[in-house]
C-alpha cells in the first residue's frame, strides 16, 4: 500500500510538472506526507493515514478521518531545506476533531553537500504538532527542467 501511494504521488507530481516533490513517511503516526512546489518557492502539502490491513467492506471512513494534515510549504532557492506550516487534524470521536498547529523542517542532505538544486535526494523531516515526530522520505527536485 505504501509503495502504491508513493508511486501515485510521484507520478502525479511529474505529470503536473512540479519543481520539487517530497513524500515523507512518519512511522509513529502511520502517515504519508506529500508536498509539491511548482515554479514558486511556496507550495502546499497534504498528509494522510495509511493502512496495512484490509478493513471490512461495510466500514465507511470519511475523507476527514483519513486526511490528517494540510498546509503551505516554503523551499529555499538552493533547494536544500524546506519549512512547512499548517494544521494537523486529530480525530477524537466521530464528530469531534482537534486542529493542532503543524510545523515541519525538512533537510535535503545530498543537495546541500553537492551544492546542486536538481536531482533526487532523500529528505529528513522533523515535525512538531502534538509531539515531536521524525519522518524520512524521497525528494525529486527537477528545478530548471521545465523553465519557460
């Protein structure tokens, strides 16, 4: 399931000619977070729960119970770090939700060491929402390929 979602997110980002695409895996929250930046340093991110077990077909899940975070992302000009700010939705019950501020700092170590804004890299993310969480993932930076 994780592989399928990651492939879909990356395929969509290539189709929409994104300049930078990240998919982070946050293991202690069972969450995948995808962020997109186009021709601007400001983009957006969206995160959701993933499941590894097949649930009963009669159980209905609303999109709000699956999508758990949304916000804006800023990536620096050299494409070496990113800051994301948004909200984290914590489901308490069927009708009660908590909206918690969500702050991320992501670092792209290979781009920083090689001093190039392009090419694939892995991303390391530190998140503070209800607690401190770590995420790791893949980043595809294709800045400059689709310039007009």
